[in-house]
C-alpha cells in the first residue's frame, strides 16, 4: 500500500480555562458562538485561560508510529482528544483520512452488574463495531483476554487486571483502523499478556498511522519511528526517537520521584570523602576515583559497590569489589582507595554515581554517598541503550 | 467543526476546524441523518444494557415499574374519598381516571428526564470515545417506552376492574402518547447543554416537576373557571394529557386545533433541540468532569 498521509495537523491550538465558574461561563459563550455562526477561530486568551496546545503542526503516514511524549500537563491527551474528534481546535485544522480507532478508555460503556460476555457486546458497539463482527470473533476475544470461565461473572467481581485485559482484548480485536490512537494503554497485565499486546499492536500498526502516548521511554523507544516532544503545549522537538527521549529526560530534571542526594557515615567510619580526577569524559573514557576513609577501627573484608544511574534511575553500569574479587582491608585511621572506573562505553548523557562501603557481610553500610556526583559523557555517541557495544 | 467528504472509492476524510458547523448546513444535515442511522444498533445495545441492569440487583424486579402510578393513584383516591381533596365528577370512575392520568403524566416526566439522565451518566465515555451521540437519546426513548408498556398492562387491569370501556378512538390516543413523549424529550434535550454545565437545572427540575403535576389535570378534571382555568390553559402539557385520556375513554377530542398546534410546535422544537444538542456537545465535553 502506498504511503499516504493519514493525519495532517496544521497550526492547531487549544485553550483551556483554569477557573471553574469562569470555564462554565465560557462554555455558554462558546455554544452561543457556535449557534450564531459567528467567526470563532481565535488566537487570544480570555481571562484565566491558557494555551493547552500552541501551534502544533505535523503529518503522519500509514505505517508510521509517532511517540507523543512530555511531562504531565504538557498537552498530550488534549492532542489525542482533538485527533479523535471529541473537541474542536480553537485555531488551525486537523485532517484525518480513514477510520479512527482509539485505545484510550478501555472499558467504555461497561456496566458492572452485567457479565463480561454481555459487556463485550456493549463495548464493541460503543466502538462502532456491528454485532455480527463480534459474533464472529467472540471466542477469539475471550481466549485472548485469558478470563476463562469468569466471562459469565459480573464485571464488578473482576480484579482490576482482568477488567483491563478484557477491555484491551475487545478493543484490539474488533477495530481495524486507519488511524490508531494509543493513550498509555500498553502497560497492562503480566509479561505474557503484554507480549501478546505488542504483537497485536504490531499487526494493527502495519496498516495504520499510529500515535502513541506514553511515559515509559522503553516502550516509546521500542515501538515508535519518530517522536514529538510537547512542553507546556508547544512542540519542543519533532524527529528521531532517541534524540526526543534524550531531550525529554534532560528537561525533566525537577522530577519529584527522584530521591535527593545524600552522604552518610556510620561507625566505625569517622569521615570519608571522594575525589575524582575528572567527571567529564568521552565515550570509552576512564575515571580514577580516590576515596579517603578515616576509621576508628579496622574493617577487614570491606565491600565497595559503585553504581551508575541514568536519568530514569536505572543502574546502567556498576563496579562491585565482591564480583571482581578485589579484597579491601581497611585499617584503623586514614585509608586511601584508588579505583579505576572504565573504559565507560556509555552513550552521551549524564549519569549519577553512588558509592557504598559495606562490611564483609554486605548487610551493613559504613559509608554511603548517593548521587552527589554526576558524570557527563559527551554526546558523540547516541543510541537507545546506555551501554553501546563496539 | 467537521466536514465529512466521502467517496466510495477512497477513504473517508474528516476535517476539524474551529468554525461553526452551521456554516455548511447541508453537510451538517447529512451528517446528522448519517449519525442517527448509525446509532441505532448502539442505541439498542445501551437500551438492553440499562434494562437488564436496572432490575437485576432487585428482588422485586419489574414490580418497581408499577409502584409509582399505584401509589399516586391510591393517594388521590384516598384524599378524594375522605373529602380532604374533592374534585367533583369524572367521566369514568375516579381511580381509573387518576390512574390513566398518572400513567400519561409519568411517560411525559420519564421522557423529560431521560436526556439529562443518560448524558450525565455517560460523561466518561463521551469524553473519551467518539460515537454517534444520538444513540444516547434513542436509548432513553426506548427506556421510556418500555416503562410505559409495563404501566399500560397495569392500566388495562384497572380498566377491566372498574368496567371502563375503551373507545374506538384509542388508536389515536397512541399518537397522543407519542406527542407527550416528544414534548418531554424536547424540553429535556433543550435543557441538556445548560444542565451539563450548571447543576441548578437538575435540581430545579426535581422541584418544578413535582409542582407541575398538581398544575396539570392529572388527578382532577380540567377546571372551568377561575385562576386554575387560566393556569391550565397556559400549561402546554394539559391539552395533550387531557386529550389523550379523552381519546382513550370518552371518544372525542375537546380542543383538536390546540392539540394539533401543540403537536406541530413540539416536533419542530424537538428538531431544533437535536441540532443544538449536536452542536453543543464538543464544547460540553471539554468542560465536563470525567
């Protein structure tokens, strides 16, 4: 099939209101404007309004998958709603060619008192699929979901995992869209179900233009061909997936979930400090760490662990004295440890380092420096994974 | 907002813009008819869903559909018999008179409440899935008719008990019921945009409809003089209700011109209500909490 353009977004903007009462009043105004047929394209903000989306422009062809990323409140779900035809843009226009399918609300139309089987028909109907098609694939849906005999139990007795698996099975098996919108729905179920989901989405992808919203950079890196980074409603970046993810992670330096750096000493360590010959390296570079540790008594068989964390707090590299068989015996008084870390074949970016000094059992720490130091690998080598071979 | 350009050989193409859909009235009309047609299966599914779920968690089941008219009738019969509230003579035995009035009033009220009720309970799917919204209205009409048919059985039983003879004009009474439903639906659908934004509408409706029952000749014959007569004359439901009951029991229609005029206006306003519903929904979805 030739690569025809299925989604065209031209200078689209959308404004929202922060204040409830004013928002309701603007609702009345907007409806009146619509009914009176007056000119309604607007580039100005009324009081208490802000731009949820500002001047978004892009195109997507059949078979392409666009990852839509950005921090919370950046405008991703709003853009999906506009593409789905649920809201009108306040400026610009959107052209959708073909049938739209959306996996945004999985259990749409479900009534909890009715059984899973009955709800399958309701949900499929809400998604616009006629009953005869559902009859054809009913068994396939039930098998895919893995619900088994519980299909005839009221949905209110299902676990949340079961509900979500049922919703997902219905949605992916009944629709055959030209435009597919996915809103953070791939993180459902156990590993086995998830791999079935990826397969299913993969098959839908072949014939559709897909827009995928997610906070999981792993999934975006795995599935998407291009990515669009939104920041406070604006297009911050549009292009290569790895570059987009990089910019998203770099911009996201104030994430609340990240733990604050700290450094603590415990008896018998009295004081400790770390010195680095350098913290800016090239790809494949080496860092020499000098640790000065002052103890009140000897610590034989101490264990040292040095993990490297990437922006998503995943440990991407580590130096572990136990694993390499390096014996460390600390004596009473001042000790100097010199450790060579490298060569570091890490892609360009920043990595935070922790240094943990444990006793010989590994259960008690004596000195713990957490993410106080940051290594910067220059950006000449990029890619999806942190460790780059070759 | 959207213009649908279809060509059987190529894919459907939809364009979303900020401008009002009224600028392209023919395309708007075409998409309205298309959606009405496309929504029939979904409307049926939603109707079945709600009927199934409605009584599944009760012991008495469909008995609950009978109870409101029985209770209202018994109340008025009691008040009348005790001379607390005396209405004078009615053409057919009083209990049958009240029961038939109540069943007709109930069908109007059900139709009045159904659009707001269904749109309100569907907020979450409205804001996440794009489906033909006419389905919600049609499903509501289905429920109204279903409840009416159950109560009709009750009415037949009462008529038999009190030896009331149904006239030949009863088949026209059926149209009266349709117009009553249409009027309730019309008011309900016109109120949907405001009701979704401001909760005053729902609260106000609950208060107002209680009073409206008493201002309509449901439990008493139409007054012939005084303030009451003028109020009843201003009440648009009164001629429909009284007329339908008369067609059923008496055989003649007291004010045919008024009846037909109100019927015509009702259907006209119903179509306008549908148009407003359709144009307003995207703006409402944006502001709904779902």
